[in-house]
């Protein structure tokens, strides 16, 4: 399905007007009906559409050259995300679910394992920290992530996706990563991979390039994604000087996906790197 770019357009008929705002519209069927004159017409809407999908309301614009992902705090007062999001960026902004923005800097980065620890001026502004798992998940373990895939299109509320650990090694048997069936999209990078006790077991980082694999093999891979194991975050934490802060940590408590998501979602933040 082709993508049609509409800027401040609205679809209008006698009974309703559907505003698209400032967005990429993936379904063009309705647009074609408008253009063909089948009871609809396209009209220009000069007024600003509140909550433009490609702009976080009252937040920095997601412009060209801006890198975006998910981040989350740990009890030491650091914020965890993926290194590839913040590498080489001059300005880093964290956006809490309540809309508050916090400036951050890269405290230490691990390019090899794609992990970064961010530092903020006042850790008390951070939401509650996520607990880090002690035990390792095995094949078949149920896991999920909460993050911000394509917030310019899908909105700025945190999104939940779940799946399984399909392998305890990643691409070409990489021992540093898990292969997971949790669906990932741009914007999920840096988010926590969480078990059903509400503990972080990994950091979601990448997905296989389905187009390239299809070109190589003629087969289209289905839902092959990866997360860095939490042991590599622990090693990075152990290598740095701890902050003189300790923020509240959410309890480790078993629950179903709905209960866990409700309890953990306020700790997830958007990271904008410019």
C-alpha cells in the first residue's frame, strides 16, 4: 500500500470531517474516493490541528536529523537507552509520560553492545526506576516491552508489545543478545525487555532487515528481533562511578500483562537526540 503525504488536509462529507493533521497516511483508499468525487471532497484546513502526529504536543519537533527512541531509569539515578540513538548528538531531551521534559547528557556509552547511560542534573525529576532481573530467562520465556514506536504516526502514549524468547543467542549465534518475537519498530530501541515479574532482562535494540534477507534467500523472515542481555548493562554500571543519588524503584511483583503494563508504563520516557 502506497504512502500518501497530506499536509493539514481534512476529508469532508456531509456528515463528518476526518482530520489527518500533519501526517503520513498509510491508507490511501479514502483519499482516492475523495479525489474521485464519490460523495466526498478534500478541503484545505488552515487551522492548526491539535496534537499533530509528527510533533509532540508542546515538545521539541521531530525534525530531520533527529534520533528518537525509548529510555528508562535505574535506581542509581542513570537513564538507560541504546547507544545508537544518542551517539554524536549535541542535545538530548527526555520526555516523561506526563509531558515534562528533562535535559540529559551521555554519561558513558558502550558502542559494542549498543548501551548508553544518560545523566540528568536532578535525578529526582525522573520517574520510578525499573528493577533489573537477577535470573536469566530461557527459551520460551514470556517477555514484553513498553516503548514509543513511531510516535509521529502512532501517538505519544507508550505502547506495549509482547512475545517470547525464541533463542538465547542472537544473529549468527551472537551470545550477547536474545532473539525475541516481541514486535519492534523504530522508536522502540532502548526500551526494556521485561519478564512477567516486572524485571528487566534485556534492552531491545534491533530487528533483522527483512528486505535484505529476502534478497539473499527469497524468504521473508517473520518477526525476528533482538535484545541485548541485561548482564551487559550490569557490567557497564559496575564500570562507572555511582551517583550520590538513589531513586525509588518499582517492586518486583508477578502479574499478568495488563497489570504489569499499568504499573510500569509511567517509567518509560521518550528520548529525543538532536
